[in-house]
């Protein structure tokens, strides 16, 4: 079974000290929310979790943002409010993970053509 071959969408916000990211479900839902704020956020974001890359730009390893980082950048430690600010002021980024094949259980030994 192949793994990967999916498209991920995130909103990147370049802060004063850190880069912040929020994962969204689709480009269409995000654009719909931008033009009509009555669209529920639960239909837009994948989770109400703010991530940071520890000053590695939009492509760094994702880690959960601490309450202190949120407070310093957004003036609140409430993740829901930070998500709103990131969605409003951030830039949309879409990336695709390519399909890859791999072994499922290495204990089965080498793969032999028969």
C-alpha cells in the first residue's frame, strides 16, 4: 500500500520572533472563510493548534507554540484567538507529499520475486 500522495494546506504567519503555522483543510474552505466570516472555523482549520518552527521559516520542523510565545506575539495565550489572527494575516501555502512505497514488516525478511 502506498503512503503519502496527499496535499497539505497551511497558513504561515511571520511573527517578530517566530514563524507560526495553522493547518487548514482546503484552499477553497479557507478562501470562503476569508470572504464570509460566518463560515464556521471548524470547517476551515484541521485543528485549533498553533505550531511554530523555531525560527526555521515555513518549512522547519513543527512544534506546538507555547503560551509564552503566543502571548508575546499576539497579546493573548488563547490559541483560538491566535488561530484567528494567523488566518487573517498569514499567507496560504500548499504542499504535496509524494507517494512512496515501503516495506510493511521488515521481520518478514527480504522481498523475493517468484
